């Protein structure tokens, strides 16, 4: 099982690193005033994370199946390790944020000339790949710079909560399947009960606010300069959300268990 855990750990890191780095593509698009192109790149990033998730999900479910054979197998410890991978992946994205803003700025400019992703990829040379080292930037996190950004505290708190629910959705349903083996199939398919709550909060409260912040940045130079700090704050809140998921997984699993029994 250790080999499977390593694979799931790495895939979870890739998923959360990719999803968090989508902020860098958006910010690069705002800086270049090419937000539509940036959003198309964001879609590609999300595709990478979802493709990784297709492999991750069945491998994670395998731990629950193994626990049925070996009652001494500690499923919860494995799931907590996977949640830790989500936190590490988010930290990696925060560290790479300035670098990927520069890289995505270059990609957006080249994409405008190439006209399509396949042409852009085929035009990349070894020399250009070597030159990517010139785009590397160190993150500069000073907490004082986040004080006066005008972002409501409730927006940050909601982002933490939504991230926690999304991070723990599949794992909590699988853990519920472990808790109630007689309803294991139903419970394993019930991640939508948790993710549904997060989707409602995201759609109603977070997405419109983030859209307003981004739109303001496209029309105001001062807001544009602050947008990078806002995105960094959101990425940090995502990290705290993945940490909160460690506390949420057990209560969420019991909630799913009770709902499944009631159904």
C-alpha cells in the first residue's frame, strides 16, 4: 500500500499545485490586458488537475477495499497523509507564483502570435526552455503588505471553508464507506453532498466577488498593482483551507454516514 500512497500523494500535490497556480495565469492576463486568453490557459490548467484526479480517485478507493481485508489497516492515517499532500502542493504553488506569472505572461504573448496551443507547443525550442530560468522570481511574503487591500474578511474566511470542503469531499465519502461497510457503495458516491455545499458557497459568494476584483483591476492601474497581492492572499487562504480539511474529514464522514443511512 505504501507504493499506492506515494502515487496518490504525488498526484494530489500536482492537482493542488495546478489549481492554485491558475491564479498566476489570471494575473498575467490582467497585466497584459488579455484576460480572455488567460482564462483559456486556466482551463488547460484545470484540465491537468482533473486528469490527475481521474487516476487519483480509484487509487484512493483502493485503501478502503484493502481495509476490508485487513482490519488493522489505518485508513484515516493514509487519508490524512493525502490531505497533507494538498497542503504541500498549495505551498509549492505559492512559492512558484511570481515565476509562473512571468512564464504565463510570455506564454500568452507567444500564443497570440502562434494562434493555437498546438502551434505554440510545436514552436518551442530547447533554447527557449533553457531561457525559462531567467523568469524565476523569489516569492516576497510580507504580512504588512496584505493589510489594506480592501478584501472583506468574510470573503477570505469563505474561501478557506470552501477549499476545506472541496479538499475533503471525496476522502470523507470514502471514509464514510469505511465506517459503514454495509452501505459502502452508496457512501463512496456521496462526495457530492459535501462538494455541493462548497459549490453553492463558491457560486453565490466567492466567484462574483473575485470577478469584481479582477474587473476593477483591468480598469484601474492601482488596483492592478494590488491584484497580485490579492491573489497571494487567496492562495494563502487556500492553504489554510487544506489544513482545516484535516479537522473536517471525520465530522464530514459521519454526516455522510447518517445521510446515507437515512436515504
